C-alpha cells in the first residue's frame, strides 16, 4: 500500500467521523495526519514503527494505524464507519466541495443515499430549498457532480506513471529473470490514463500481491484503484509485442504478428529503414503507412 493510499484512509476516516458527529479534536488530528502523510517521500512500507512515529505531527496512534494498514490492508477504526455507511454516501463524500456536514444534511433531511437520487433532487430544486444551500450552492453541486462523472475512472499521467514505475521496480525485484515493461496508454504518454498496461513474461503470484501493492478484485488487478493489465507474452516475442502495445490503436490493429525475433525496438525501425520514433509520436500518418506496408509485404 503506497503513501498516498494510506494518507487518503485518514482523510476518509476524518470525514466519516465528522459525518457521525464524533470528537472534533480526533477529527482534526486525522485531517492533519492526511496533510502530513501525503508529503512524506520515503515509503511507509520501508520504515520502522519508530521511524514513522518520529515524523513531526505523527503520534503513536497514527503510526499504529499506518502499521495496521501495511500489515492487514485494513484499519479497524475506519471499518467501523464503513460498515454502517451506505456506499452512496461514501460517493457523495468524494465530491469536490461537498463536505460531511452538507452530505449529512441531505442524507438525514431528504433521505438521499445515492448519487442518482442526489442528481434527481437537484433537478427538482429540492437541494436549493434546504437551509444553508440555495440555488448557487445547488448549481455548484450540479457542476461538481458532472465533473465527478466525467472524470470517473480516469487518472493523470504523472500519478499513473509513478505507480507503474514503482510496480515495475518491485516486479523485477521479485522476478529478476523475467521481463516487464510499461506499455499502452502510459507508453503513449496520454495526459489522461484509464489503466496501467504492463508487457510481461509472467503474471505475479498471489503470494506477492501485498509486496507489489496490487489487489485482485472480481478478476481485475488494481494498483491504488487504477486497473492494471498484464499482457503476458513469450520471451522471444517480448520486444515485438511490447512495440505493438506502445503504438496507437489505429496502427496496432493493422497487423497481427511478426515471427521475427528482435533484441530491441531499434531493430524494428532499422529493418524499415526508418529512424527510431518514440511511442508518443507513432500515430504519425507517414509512419503508419510505412509500417503497415512492411508488415504486409
């Protein structure tokens, strides 16, 4: 579990405690922990309990919960609230500019428990009629709901690349004789990423999931909530298949396979008589036409 994920657990705990009118001093403590923890550069997984406890602003209570998360993947204090909170309320707490107090007011006053019900209530102006809301707040909520829906399951390139790079590093540590490389959307350096693609010669075993900071839910690998796809290939085809996965979808759909064995992508370009082109530029029309004719000759 990476530092960002751990920090967000404390942020969620603080919000849920505020939702249930818990001790304001404890709420403030967990909110401050979120701010502090997300700035720590060294991974908590590599630190001892004493080292975590020594971080300014982090006491034994916080460090103990961090260790609990690292060892079990859960935090009992957080689970207490998660188990009694409707999933839709958790979704509302994630909406930008929509704090626990407003969520609670809507939940308890209008008995709204899902995003769908919330949108419906906005369309009927029922939110605007609540005390402390009004038309302006309702309109802001509508805009934030639209943003949340449009950005759902999407991540910035920088965050996804950082997580993918860390995952690759851990994979090589566990499987030094295998091959792994970032491919797909990250290879193309798209600004918005929907998944992490990794070309690999092996799928990691279940016993290594925790060390790799990945989980398997309903058959889908996740790394800090980002879907991870392992594109498993034979070692002799690794370079070519990774090359395909590092091209635009338009190009990769134009041919199926190449039986030649390449030691590096530069060899593929050399065989074409074409200078090496980095993945983000491989949607160039001239390049696509030349590649297509080569693989169909």
